[in-house]
C-alpha cells in the first residue's frame, strides 16, 4: 500500500517535472512553436550565452552554451543575430531569425523551410554536379569556381591531385565558403564536397569485395566509422558510393566495387558500412547520429547494375542492358531496401545514385514497361523507390545521362531530357554543368517546359521537393552552421596510425586461401632460418587512353618487403630494351628483355611465389579494324556506330575463348529497337525490330595471357609454387591449379585490384593465418559461365580442385583445412530471393 502510494507520488512528480521542462523549453528556446521570423536582440545584450574567437585558420568560431558551434568569416559580410541570448547566422541577410537559421530545429524542418527562400534559378544551380576540377590553387579562387558559385552550384568535386595536401584542401574549402558568404544575391548555402572512393590521401582499406570476403559486417562498420572521420577532416561530406550492386554476372567489370553475389551478405555489409559512414561516434563508441564525422552516402547504382548482359558494362553503349532471364529483378533491389532501415541513429541512407541501364525481362519486355535508363524511369524512381518503398532521400543520376549515356531517350531534346529526369523523381544531374551558363539556361528552359506541360503549381512542387532533398544533405551534417575546416584537425587526421593498423588487419582477414597442398603455408616456426624463394618478374604491357602507362617488368613483390621474410631470387633485365619506340624515339621494354633466372638457380629455392592478376579483357566491342569504340558519341551517330562495331565475349580464362557452345545466346535479350523498311510489290512497310547483340562464334581478347605462361613455366622448374592472385572477378582456375601447391586470392584495396605486398607476404610466411571466404563462386569453365543467368545469385557449376575442394561461395582454407565457423553457418545457405512490394 505505502509502496504503491510512493510510486504514484513519484510518478506524478516526474510528470510535473517533464511538463515543466517542456514549458521552459518552449518559452526559453527557439522551438517549432515560435512564429518565424523572430525579431532579434541587440548583439551582446541581456543574458549572453555565446562567445566567439578567431581561429588560426582565419575564420571565426562561435560557441553557444550547450548548443551548436557556428563558423563564419568576418571578412565576408555575413552577420550574426541574437535571440534569447544565443547566436545564429543571418543566412538571408534580413536581420531576423528564420526557421532555417535556427539550429535548435531538426535538419528536415530547416531544409523544408529554406526552400521557400530560394529562387528557381538557384535551385537549378544546386542540381548541377560537374565532373572534374580536382586540382586547385591553394591561395586563390579562379573565375571558373566563382562563376559556379555565383549561379548556385553547391555540390562540387573535392580537390585531389599531388598538390592537394591537407593545407591546400582546408584553405580551398575555407576560401570557397567565405566567398559564398559574401554573395548578397542568393541565400547563403555552403558547398558540399563530393567524391568517389579515394585512395592515397586516406588510410588504405580493402575494396568492397575484399571487405565482403571477411564475411564480417563489423569490419565494414569500422571502415565506415574511421574513413568518414578522415573525409570530414578534408571537408568531404558526400560520398558517391556505397556501391551495392549484386555481382550475379561473373564477367561484369565492376565486381570489385560490390559485396559479391549473395544477397544476404551484401545486405549486411552495405547496412553496416553506410551506418558507419553516416553516424558520428563519441570516444566510447556510442552512436550520436548525424554529426561532425558524418558523411552522406549515395547507395548505388539503383536499382542494381550487376545483371549486365554478357558482362558488358553500362558506362558504354554495348552494356546498355541489364537482363533478368531468371526473373530476379527484385533480388537486386534487396541491398538498397536494406539500407533504408539502418541500425543506427541516422535511420536511413540519405542519398542514392541511379544506374544507366535499361532493364529487360526474360520475355524481352522492359522492366516496368519503360525501355529507358533508370534516371528516366517513372517506374523505378517514382513508383518503386518513392511510393512502394516510401524512401524520400536525395537522388543524383549517374554521370553523363544527358549526353552519351542517354539510353532509351536519344530522340528527346536536351531540354526534354532534363525535364524527364526531374519528373521521374531524380533530384540532380550527375556530370552536368561544366558549361555553367549554358547548363543553367537549358535547365531553366526545362523548367518552363514543365510549367507548360504540367502547370506551374506542379512544376514548382517538383522543384521545391527535389531541392529540399538536396538541402537535407547540407543541414544533416552541420555545415550550414559551420562549413569551415581546421588545418590542425586535417593534418592530425590524415592517415591516422590507428586507422592504418585497422585497415591492415582488415586486408589480412580478406585474403582467401583456396589451395594449400601438404600445408606449404603454415604457422611460422620461431627462430627458423629464412627460406630461399624465387619471385619472377611480371611483365605488364603498356596501356593507352587517359591513364597511359609504359610497359613494366617488376618482381611480383617489392624486394625489400619480401626480404624481411625470405632470401629472394628474382630475374634480371637487359641493359638495352628492344620494344617499340615511344613518342621520344626511345625503345620500350619488351617481354624478351627479361632475363629469367636459370633452372639451376630456381631448383635451389625452397619454393617460388608467382604473383599474377586474374584474366583481363580487352574492350569487348571492337570495330572491324580492331579499334576501340568511342563511348562519348552523341545520339546522331548511334546508327553508324551500331553498324560499324561487333560484339565479343568477355572471358574468365587466360587462353583464347571462342563462344560457340550450346549455352551461348544466338539472340541477345537486350538490344536497341531499330526501324527497318520491308519492301513488297505494292508498298514499303516500316517496322521496329530488336538489334541482336549476340557474340556467338566470336573470340574474346585477353591482355594478360602471359600471366598463365609465367605460372606454368615456373611450375615446370620450381620444386613448389605458391600463386598469389590479385583478383578483380571470378576466374577459371583449372588452367593452372593442378600444377601449383598453393593459391591465395586477394581482392584489392580501395579503387585498385592490387593488395598491399605485406598482406600476401605475412600470410605466405605463416605470420598470419588466412581466414577469408569466397564472396562469389569460381566457375568450373566458360560453359557454366554462359549457362548461368545474369540475374541469379550462385547458379554456376563451381570448380573442383585436385584436393577435392569445391571453390563455391563461402569456401576458404586456414592452416587446419576447410573453414567452418559461425560465418559459414550464417551465410552458406541457399540465397534469398526478393519479391515485388505489394
């Protein structure tokens, strides 16, 4: 009785206390119940709850008691206002506190409120995402960047390049933000720096595929947490990633950016990584939600780009079509859907990027009834993503969809294309805006066309809603209140030692050991003498294009790094090269310029370590003379290009592959609709037929067949051979597996397929036990590759090696044998299948 009474009294007291707090908060702070705009007080009057100080980086920091820290430049002309003793930035220069200026309010409320202040021309500027501009002057702003900012560009590429050190990035950011504050003709919205996954100036983490090979989402979460801290120290707050396409087509070029082919593993890895990127954490590891270390992520490429017909990549027109012969379009949507429900306080992924592709069902009909790329698809964006999945995040199209990658809408005018993108539900144009004035003019003409077609009320609704979504990615990370950077923070965060250590451990856990005959790779013996090993030079041919590199023939591992573990024998080079002359007339390196170690030297070694890359394909679409097709052509020469080029198979084996088995499609599922004229005695009839992109009977082009020769030649003379493969895709391992003693697969780091040397060396030497598992299947041969469906996970016949092991999904060896643990128990089950939402 007494206990009940005390509980009742305490409960009543708590209710009274909560009510009192609510009343005080509503009266004392700038809450949603306030009628905006609010008349400010004189700066410094009354009970002042803020103070400011000049930073060593030249901007002013404003600290509010138990509130948000503001940043601005006194030189810019932007002013502070004071309400209830707190300081706020007067972003629209009206000397009043507006709802979007009130940092007490949540970011959704502020973004929605700001839209009403922005004229349509500035909204259009915010929809531009020009590519490039990575190299910057660290001391001044050029006219190009000023013109971009003048017309409202607020999503720009982050500085890169050799000159972009921490100081340059900080100075550049601060100059840009100060310039924006000085503009009095538009609302003050800071720039968001965006970028693809970076390397070089951030800690060196594994690729997505390598992270998936750990089968440990917590490692992915750690990667996201640490990398976001480094990015924000450089001012980058929008990642054009995370890529989560399902790698169900083993020939597809972009597999290294995925989390493999299994839906469940991909879903778990994507959720963990994005949650880590978007949330800010305190020193104890507690999730604080959006904050100073948060980076917005664009899940890409919605609605999934991994079901590429024949493995052809959609960045060029030969890869225009995703195909779903197994009817699993919605399985490819699963990772995206999973990231709409994050385990942390940011709740959902904040942004997305569309894919280029046109989706084709098994019967040849287009997905959703629209034979257009995803950026133009009402079904994929407005109907599926916006309505059925109830996701209202920011959508940026992939880059170039208005020009060379305008699949299915080639006949629309430039103005019609822009309007089609906006009405489909996308918010901004990727790669658009290099010509600032022309871009804005075309976009405004698209707006006027929308007004004419839809009415002003509807078109303004589209413009405001899409701008609101963009603005959320400015407000949620806090840069509207403080867009400025600190050189001290940037330099101290650059490749943090603890981040590098964690990244290295992640690399080690990503390596998959496929074969280990007689335990050649085993735990290192203490105080053992260094084994003598042969590491042959690997010839790499010169490459053309914008990433031109000369031919090289380096040992598979850095000799100094390998020397820590082994007494190393390698090959020599001739004094004079005999290859074709370069543009300066000097002879270049030829494979014949490598002087291989003698058989007598090699057999004295304990074993050989041969490092190779998985089979690399030349361009799968060539003209009759062997030249590569141009992927930047404009719509008016598509028919000419179509007639000029032929399609070649993409191969996963080193030796020449001719696609002539019964499993090769003689009629492609995808293909453009071509108008043809049929003649009869009475008349001419025009009709549409589907282009046939079959490669039946054609032979693929492999550029590194010599890697297989190197393995086999070494195996013919060495006592034992360990092969370390830098793999960018599945491969047919039967070409050399039986001839070697051990095989290790590494899936690279960042944007490269190459694993750091030390990672392979630590595992081969027995310093670290391998623990990685295959995130995708290794095919038995090219016939099973042709027989599988591009959209179906894990549907190949897998390779069985000479030890009786099947190289299937989730397979891997450690020192003891086949790995069987909680990871394999969880994920090595039949793949899940997605279903259409009701």
